[in-house]
C-alpha cells in the first residue's frame, strides 16, 4: 500500500530513483573507462575525484528537470532529457577543468571513452527502467484505483485517455449520471453503478484510492452533493475539467490533457512521503533495539503481577479507514468479558500497579514501533482509534473520516497540544479531530520533527487527565 501512496499523485519518486541510478552509472563508467585505458595500473585519486564530480553534477543538473510528473516510456523521452543532461554534465566538467587549469591531468581517451560508455549504459538503463515501470503497473504496485463519476460521453473520453496497459490510473468502476436508468452493469467494459448505491461498499470492494468527478453541463447540478458525500470518506476526491461557479484552493494538476482540481487530497505522497517512510522505519528499528531492555523489564513486571498475555492487541482504524492490529504493553488487569471499547481513565480500578507507571511514561506505546515497521503506522500522525469509536464518531462528527487520509501515528499534533487520554468529555473528540485535520493539511517533514521534540517534553512533564 505504501508504494501505491508514494505514487498516488505523480512519478517524481520514480524519477528520483532513476536519476540516482544514472548518477551511479556515470561514476561506474568513469572508473571503467580508466581501467580500460590502464588495466594494470592503480586507480589515481584525481580520477576518483573526477568520477565523483561527474556523478554529482549530473544529479544536481537533473533537478532542473524535476517538473516532470509522469514517467514516459520509450527512446524519444530519453533523447529529450537524459542525453541533454549527459552533454551538459560533461560540458560543465570540461569547462571546470579549463578554468582551474588542470586539463593536462586527465586523458582525452579516458574522457571520450567515458562519454561513449555512458551513452551505451544510459540506453540500457532506459530500457531497464521502462520494464520496471511496466512491471510496477501490471502488478498493481503503483496503481491508482479510480471511481469515475460523470456523463457518459465524459466517462468515455477519460477511459480512452487512461488505458489500462500504459496508465497507472486505472478506472475500476464508474457512475454514468445520464445512463442511470439503463442499468448497464458493464459500461464501456467497466462495472457501473448508480448514485443510490452504497458508496462505502463500492470504495471498499474495489479498493478505490481516488474519486474523479467530471464537471460538465450534465453533471453540474450533482457536483456539490457528490463532494459533500465523499468528504464523509477518507478517499481522495478530484474534479476534472471544472466549469462550475465553485473555486477550489487546492492544487491544480494536468494529466493526459485534462485539468484536475484536488478538492480533497492527501499530502502524503511523493518524495517527501518516501523520506518520511524511510526515516520512520530506521527510527523504529533503532528505537526497538534501544528500548528492548525497557520492554523486557516491564514485560517481566506484567508477567509477575498478572501473568500472560504481556502484549495487548486490538483492532484500530488506519489509512483509508482500513483496520489493523495495534500492539501495546498490557496495562490493565486480565479480566474476562471486559469491555475493550471502554477507555482507561486516571484512577481506573482496572489498571495494574505497574500499569500506572507504564501509562504515565507512555511505555505501553513502545511496541507500536513494530507497527511502524509493518507499515500499519507512522511515528507521527493522528492517533488510531478503536474501530467501534470510528463508527460512532463518523456519525457524530461531520467529515470525521478525513482524519484517516494518512498513516496513524504513535504521537501526533493533537497529543502535543493537550488532547491525550480519554475523549469522554463533551467536545474532546471534536477538538482532537480539528488538530488532526490541521496536521494533515499542513504536513511537512519539519512539522514531524517539531512534534517529535515536543512529544518528549509532554511525556516527561505533562500530567495526563
């Protein structure tokens, strides 16, 4: 799921891997060129430095082409970008050697062999990455599952522009507003539904990640109501070719000749989300290693006081409203027929003696680093609620499911702003919900760092009610 989320809006992360790979190829070609010319001699430091500079210059120059959003397969795209980057890189390096008067250090044969090898290996790399990209699409690894809503002609145009064989935006099902009475269950080869269907069941059954609503004269009167309905789900909602009076402040994207207005769109995608995911995994692995003595000590104390089980496992709501099993150190007594949905409060009689310490210092949360490694959670994000609570609050609070447009976290913006513990007080969940929405709409890596730092002070000095 995480790979699909990284690519849910564009292919910039794929381009990053591609550029890094090509930079490594340039370094390899530089070293190989020297060895071809000097098979028996030891590699000189000057040539190692030059090889590194060539690779770094290429990678830096590639960012001038970072506006590309869609990876296009085929040799034409390579001739337009990679070949131009290659020429620019070597031109810059040659100019640099002339300026600092060190041209006599490097062999011309090495230079031209380097360029020739790079050209050949770049072609091979392009073919390789085309195959990898095709494989990612065919295996649904980066597939965006779409529910399309619009008039019949508009739906037909979109389907033709996004063929399954070459696009990672796959129309899984649709609702043709002006074809509702025909009850065509296989409209243009794609399952068709009516507006009276249960949207929740459609989204879950077809694993829908995005909803595309086509704006036209035939759909204009439906758009406001459709947007209102889909805001009750965690799915991303986009408006295509808007011709309405509504003005949307979210980003405008273009793809396959269509303009997309992002009415409700998760910011957790692309390179930033990839970096967040990698850092989360590394941080969690380190935390589990460093905290394992603490987990072991309190596991023994739980075992002495109340026996097995040591860990508490419970269904929680995750990204896109999908459930997962959360892991915590058990802090309450092992009682039969206990109500797991009943939140623990300060002074709760169900608490173990060691459980009071565990909860005060948030030690019970430490096993959740394992959830992060599994991909169920992130270090920072909205706290995951019990599935029963999600059902209750989604009916009680308008657009509550919008808080599930990212991975839930061990800590979050709500928690560092005082919204910790039970939510039984009036307005407590509404307040937490607003904090969660703020985090999702304003997310960036620096905000995560700030929340992590503030969490340490909250855990150590703030009293939980």
